C-alpha cells in the first residue's frame, strides 16, 4: 500500500465508523475493488449473486447475496435497504461502490429510498444514463474534437447507405448496442462484426424488430493490442485524483471482447482526451475511457466510456493507483493526494481465460506474457495475500476445461455425450 493512502483508522478518526459496500464482489471486477479497500484495512460488505469465488476473499468482512439486477431490480434495492438499516443499528455508515453498469444505474435511480446510513456518491441518474449511452459519448466526442471512428447512429441510416453507395465507407463495420443489454439479448446484439451489405441489412432488421437502439461504426484496423485504456478517478469538482493508462494485449473473444491480458503503458494523449470527455459528461467517479490506435492517421480514436470500474481494474490497483480508495475517501469528503501511474511495468492476466482462448482462437502461446520480464503480474482471481478466490476459480475452470475436452473428443468420435 502506498504510504500516501490513509488507513481505515485514520479515516474513521476524521468521519466516524464507516465501511465500504461493494457490489459485484463475486467476480474479478468487484473482487479487485474489494482488495484495494481491504488492503488499506477498510472493512468491505461484499454484495453479489450467490456462488461467486470472490465472496470467499479474506477481505469480505460480511457477505450479502442479491438477485440478478436485470431480473429482480426491486429485490436488489430491498437488500441495499436492509444493509443500510443494519449499519444504522450498528452506528455505522456505508459507502456504496457499484462495479457494473446496471447496478450503477439502479442505485442512482433509487438513492432516495436508502437510509441516511448509506452514502451514494454517484452522479445524478441523468448523467449516468448519458455516460452509458454510446450515442451521447460519440456526439460529445464530435463536439469536443476527440477522434473517433466513422460513426452512424440509428437516425443516420440514410447517411450510412449513401456512404456505402459512394464508396466513402467500406466494410467491415461493427454493430454496437447503445446501452447495456439484458442477458437474453446481450449475446446476440451486444457487438456484431458485419462483413457485407446483405448482413448489414439483416442485422438492422433484426435489431429493429427487437427494439435495440444502436450505432454502426467503421472497424479500425489492428489487433487487440491496438486498444488503449485511460482509467481514472475524477472527483465531484472535476479534478483528476488518480489515473492509469495501458493497453489490451489479448481479448476473449479476440477483436471484440473482454480483456484477458493487458499491460501498463504510459500514453499522455489519451489522458488529455479522456479528461476532456469526462468533464464534458459532468461525470465523477471511477471510469474507463477506451480508445483504439489507428495506424492510418496515427490517432487514438474513442471506442467507449465506461462509468465504473472496468474488467482489468486490478492492474492499476495492484500498481498502487488505488482508484477504490480515492472513491471511498472522496465520498466521505476527504481530500487525498493525486495518485499518478508509477514508473514500473505491470501485466494483468486471467490464466484460464488466456489458456482457453489461446488454444481456441490460436492467437498466440498461452501464458506467454508471464515471461516478458514485467515488474508486476496481477491475476484476475488469484493474489498471494488472498489466495482462496483464485483457488476456487482454478478448481471450477479446470473441471469445465476437462469436461469440454472430453465432449470435443466424443464429438470427433461421433459419440453422443
């Protein structure tokens, strides 16, 4: 832990008894945030769907299970109210820290229903809705002069087809939903690579039938390692209090997926554009601004803004850019020093995901980045000071991997499993 960060004892000396209430702790995102707070001695109330390996972390002082936010949002709100009432009885306060889009929106929308023992340090719901809307992000980028790919909104379909007809726009294109989708639609409509006009017309018709608001963008050439991240904590006054830059190396699946390997990398250009966008959105909190480097003109072009902790937030936290600590202190009105990205190299890796996808997609040797001489290696679930979530995850994924291998063998032998 950085010597500049306040311990829990020092925080309580200023504001009284307080805990963190972190959502999504069962999985890697919430687990990383929980560890960032727990290593400073801050007690964490872990809130997540039952069964996640992260709930076995040593840093979970207590665990509360909630239903799926998309399926039973009222049930989630009910659990949050119960946590608040419990804290009030104990004479404590709790700082709410969501790590997923749907939970951020839910807490913002219902903050007036929570007991005063809960600190909901989140922007207004209208700001979160705007930040989560890819159309709003792209229109703002246009206004601010932040580079982005050729982009066509669903009310600009005529312009899209005119550009295709004239040759000003070619394929491939990518279809993106404007907002986070429920699980029933996410797999089909979240991101679709479009190779020709017939596929484009078919995808647009299906999206219209399903009521999916969307945008179409030019696909910037380059692999996963052309995707760059500016991760930060911005306080309510619009001041940058913690920042990190890095790039993805491998995704799952490749090209349009979640990071399975990523590294720290200092890129000043994306810091400047990222701060400009976040201020234009009037956003404060933890966020990720993702860009892709375009070799054709040498510019980093906006891919998306995520107004919450992102998939590989464990890397900056492991490098002592403790975004979770900055959030917690700011929520309590405690000013903290700037946390700048240190001069060391770090790599994030999800071991089983990298093994599985390297073999499936054949995009490189599994675990190759473990041997590249980084100063720090951060694994998605395993940590030396908190091994249990990683051991549980490795055990589960080993079983899944073995079962999948057996099914593949049986399939090739034409034996029905």
